[in-house]
């Protein structure tokens, strides 16, 4: 490990400040839009609609919200959805885990098809958030009904 690695970190960048619940929630949903390697228009529209309705973001100015999204998008570009998810899911408060899971399922369903990568992403969220598998299945079923037609 060289001198720059000690100062800047392994990726050559200054260490970023830790994420809070707002970044965690939005970051998980951003990962849901990108987990299959591309972001469909329907998925990005769904992401912004969902976030605009959450109490977690209502007190933010448009500039503050934009700053959070810019930071998350930068991290997504640098490390991909897997790395971003590893930083985001631990800071989602326990009381919001089912909510973010349901909304991630909604985003994955937004374009009318579910790819293998998206299925794997959703299955991974069940594990990461330590959700009851039966409850998670019920949430998925409800979101499928919601997006049907």
C-alpha cells in the first residue's frame, strides 16, 4: 500500500462522509433501478415519484435533494449498484426496511418485466434487511397486483 492509498483510500478518492437514512433509502431504490445494468425511463420516473412522496424528504429543499441524488449517482457510477447497496442498506432504519423493500419491488416491476438480475437483487434485499420470507412474498404479491394492467 502506497502513501496515496493511506491518505486517499484504495479508490484514489477522499473518503466520503457516511450516509444517513435519507441517502440509504434513496440509494437502495437507485440500486433497484440499476441492478440489471441499465435504468429504464419507467424505473427512474418511479424512483423520483416514490421519493417525492416520502416524509423523509419533505423538509429538504430541491437543492438538498439534488445534492443527495448527485452524491448517490456519483457513487453508483464509481462502484456500481453492488457497492452502493453495501453502503446504503445498513443505514436504512429498521422501521423503514419493509417500506424500502416494497418500493424497490415497485421500481423493478415498473417497466413490465423482471430480469434475472432484478430477481436476484430483490432476493438479496430480503436477506440484507432480514425480512420474514413469508412477509416479503406477500409484499411482492401485492406489488405485482398493483402493477398489473
